[in-house]
């Protein structure tokens, strides 16, 4: 019972860290990355499709993304989706190929993005603490039902706290790595 609770908590905490990593790939750094436009939705035959399902996205060089829609008629829709996004990117179209040049980040923009990264890290830590709270609640319920003793309860609480500390450390490492990446000129 206690092992199930600990394993569930550990799995959910790891998912929170992975979700943070995934979210931070969308934060623009000085380098081009296809993850930057992965979450864009493009209208395609009446439904919104992810950009990756209607076009090929390639990193041409450190500051350029190249998007090639699979159908010629999709070029305008992809352009509109890029303009409508909050990424602040300007597409350049040459026939069926759309190029996005990423301007270098200003110092002010780097600081804003760093604050955003820290906020995402805080959200991940809150999620981890919520998992800890849920696990501790389950342990307390087991103790109230006399399914486990007080010593087992205390040991389980310590183990869950260790899991939480490790997950928070992982979040801090991910945030620090992204911050270093952002601040590198």
C-alpha cells in the first residue's frame, strides 16, 4: 500500500518535471528550434491541425526556420497562423517555402523570458507540492484506518518528502539550464 502511494507520487512528480521541460522548449532562445512553432494550429479543411501535420519544419541554420507546407494552398494559412501567434515572428515567403528569420534577443527580452521561465518553474513546484499533499493525505487515511502504524506513517512521510525534494531539485536544474541558455549571447 505505502509503496503504491510512493510510486504513484514519484511518477506524478516526474511527469511534472517532464511537462516543465516540454513547456520550456517553446520558450525562444537565441537559436532556432522547430519546437518554437510546434504548437501552432493551422486551419486545414475545416479543422485546426498542428503545424507539424501540414508542413515540414526544418532548422536551416542557427537563426532560420524553414517551413514547407505539403500542399501549395496551405502557404497562406500557415503564414496567417504565424502572424496570429504571439511569437512575434515575421514569415518570408518564396513560392512554397516559408522562411522565418529569428532576430537576436535584446537584453530586455532575455530578462522577460527568464522571468517567464522562473514562473513556469514555480508552477511545476506547486504541482509537485500538490502531489506531495495528496500522497500524505493517503498515508494519513491509512493510519486513521489502522492499516499502518505510526512508525510506518512517519517513515512514509519522510520518504515522500525526499521524493519531493529530489523533484524540486530537478525543476531547479531545468530552470537553471534554460536560464543559462537564454542569457548566453
